[in-house]
C-alpha cells in the first residue's frame, strides 16, 4: 500500500503520538527524555504555564518539533522505561520496529528511537564499558548508579509529568528538574559542550518550578525529591576511584575532539563512530 507524502514535522509528531498511546495502553511506565523533552524544546523566548497539581507544563514559543535539527542532523527520540517486565519490553521493542519500518516507507528514512531500561541493583549495567549513569532498583527503591557509585533516590523524583506543546501534542516526561540534573550527571565528565545552552534555558524553568514549589510547600531540593540527585552529582564529580577518573578523562577527550562534531552522527565517519560510542554506553537499546 502506498503512503502519501508527509512533512517532517508531522512525522515526528505522529511517531511520538504513536509511542505515547502504545505505552499508555499497555501500561508501560515511560518518560520521554533528551531532545524531545524540555532541554530540546526551550528557546530564549519560550514561556510556560506550570500546573503543579496536575503535573503538567504547557510550552509557548518553543522550538519546532522537527525531524531535522538546525544543523540538518536527524533528531532522535529517547525514552526511559521504568519496568523490568521482560514481556512488556520485548513487545515494546517489536512495536518500535514496526513503527520505524512504517515511517521509513512513508518518508524514506526514520529517526533513531532509543530506550533505557530499569536495571537490577545487583547487576553492574556496564562495568568497564559503562560511560553514563543508569537507573537501578533493589525491588523497593530506585538508585542512580555509575561504576561503583550508588545513590538511593525516591520514586517521587522520577514521577511522570505531561509536556503540552502549542500544537496540542501531549506526552509523558520527567519533572524538568530531573532533566536539569540528568544533564549534569549523565556523563562522568559533567555537562557536554553541546548541552550548555540547553542547561542555561532549562535552569530558568527549574527556578520557576522551585519558586512555585515553595509557595505550595513542596521542597524540590529536599530528600524526598532532588536532594539525593545533588549529592550524587557531588560524589560523581569528586570520586577518587581510578576507574571513574579514567572514564571522565576519556569522555572529556571525546567531547573536546570528536564529540561535538560527531554527536549527531554527521559526516562520513560520524555514524560508525557515534554508534561505537553508544555501544560503550551499553544501555541505549535502539530499535
């Protein structure tokens, strides 16, 4: 069956709608993160309506949700899946493969779609090959983990929020404060050069969130929310572990040399090198 041509903006919107609907219908505890979350949508003049009671944020004057970024690289879709149900994960992976194939038939190409799972605390997610922080659980509590560094956090800090765009598209994200801190500890080297501008814009939203939280007696900096995330960042930054220091040095080298140019898989060697670096992460399960 032939498909009618479709704009690249509508393509990405349809894919997010599809993934959101499938995850909700099949009770998959998910969060959209990365470039389709707050960091990738905020502009200098973006403003927002924050509804703390319903955990919803409406963005106005935000970045267009297009498949191609301003540098002509293809925007990807990243998610976190907070479940260890193997059957649900397998079915979700199969659904993503079908969605990407259908998208390729319609457009001739498809954006990368990646998800990260929830690991067992007894499992070392990456060992020597782990280059990003992962989320684990001991069956009761979630933890942020990098190498031998572990910090217990709360499920509240991972609670679902809804992002609403100007075109009416709604999808599930984390609290933007979680995104703000995740940019800082995602890598042992701290904030990536390509994410500095995102952090500056995201911090304005975070400050507004914290201000509104205080008015409603919600302490986002406390132990029930993001106090442990802040301590994790401090521990990761100051870790004396040789393995952490080595990974930090390698990651900084990558971003100081190849990373900024190849971050989005650009150029003749961009895709294979970027794929190799993601392989080292060992947590991005692409479909």
